[in-house]
């Protein structure tokens, strides 16, 4: 009996969602004899950053549960038959985290930002900013960040607080400012940076646009200066 065209598929186990559809084996052909034996077959793959992120979003803080599917064509005598089998496996959390660390995954920080569940407008602005970065329109992305800050100011009705705190931050009174006042000042400074996206002639680089979007989302996730506490929240990732 001869096995060939051997491939492996990997899916998330619960609920079942495909991750990698077809990974060819390192051995293209295996001959099986009429006595008991075993063959070890290697499968090599490259996971993209998006796939790793999807795995982590699925895994949360738990073990990683996967479903493996093994396919092959089996030739026996004059017959050629397809063969398929699948099984669930569990990768222990610590083993998976060690693998991520060794691969350099921890060099990237994933920061989860709570957004108001009812604010389609904010979600749209953030989505536009991300899309502008992906398509190379960095100045437009920065302008969207200004719109985000302004919408938060309008929702909270505290625009005057950030302007007042920013004035204090640039005066002799700055030593007596509270942490909340300093965060309001930071929000005003962030809006000033974003102002260049709407009215300035200066261009932004990709890294600058990403940094400004990251600062916007991180700062506004703080309830004292951003999304007000007590709102129904959903989670988005940056």
C-alpha cells in the first residue's frame, strides 16, 4: 500500500473554524508493508501575524485547542482511495506561551481598548483611520483621530476642562495639577497634534500615524478623560 498527496489542515476546535486549509507533508510518498510499523511525518507552516492574533483572541488565557485533519490518497493494488481522519489536540498554555516567546511574538504588545457599544460613529472613525494607514493616507488617518477626540469632547461636554488643564500645564501652576488634570492636558495636546492632519501642510509618516492612532485609542479608553464609565462596553483591538 502506498500513501501520497499527504496534507494536514488545522482548525480552531470549539467552535470549529478553519485556520490553515492544506499543509503538504515533508514526505511526498510513504510505502506501507504488511507488518506493524509507524511513520513520523513532518508538516511545516508559517503563521502570519494576523493568524497568531486570531489564535490569541480565540485562546484568551486558556490552553490552545485545535483540530487536526489528515488527508492522503491511498493506492492499494488497482484501487486509489481518498483517506481522511481528524482529531482534537490541546496545546498546554505554558508550552504555547514559550513557543510564542521564542518566536519573538512578545515583541509586539496587544492592547485591548473598550469602546461604547452604541457608538457606531466612533467605530466608523477608528475603522477609517486604520484603513487610511493601510492605504498610505497618513495625514487623513491623523485627521480621523482629531474627529475621534472631538466626538468624545462633545459626548462628555468637557472640552473646556482639557483646554483649562492644558493652560495650567504650561504655567507655574503645573506642579499642583492632579493626575486627571494632567490627562486632560494630554488629551488637548493630542488634539493639537491631530490638528496638523486637518489644517497643516506637514505630512506624516506611517509610524507617526500609527503612533497617533494608538495614543488616541489608549488615552480615550481611560474613563476620566475618554469613554465615560458606566457605558455598555465592547472590546476592540489595536
